[in-house]
C-alpha cells in the first residue's frame, strides 16, 4: 500500500539557502527507494510559516524506511541539524483536484 506524506520544514535563522541545498541533495534519493516527490513549494518563512512544504509518495512503508535509513542521507545528519530548525511530517490522503 502506498504512503503519501506532507512535510513542513523551518530553517534556522540565516540558513534558508542551506535548507534548500540540503533538501535538494536528500530528495534526489527518493526515487531510488520507490518514492516520488509530487510537489515542493516555498514561502518566505515569515510569521512562523515553514520555509518549505513537500508532498511525496512512497510505494510502501518499507520503501519509506529504506529512504529514511539510506546511508547517504544519514551521513548528512550534521548538515541537517545545522540548517533545519523544525520538521513536521504528516501522512496525508491525496485527492484529485477535479473531483
């Protein structure tokens, strides 16, 4: 059963470009694990809004777990801690806009 997720990311002060660069790197790995990035969107981060919003799917929980535990992603943990202040991850149900 496929899994759909929405992720909200807040940057540490002054690390907005660092967060985007980090996400560019780790999201390249999604496809290797049966996942697909459906949408990436950015705000200006003002008023407590997240800087980046992502929606993606994975073929299964095992595929998501494989992505989360990918050694290349794990190796970037220090970079992530340096640039990402907060993350919220939610399982979502995607709907067809035309419905």
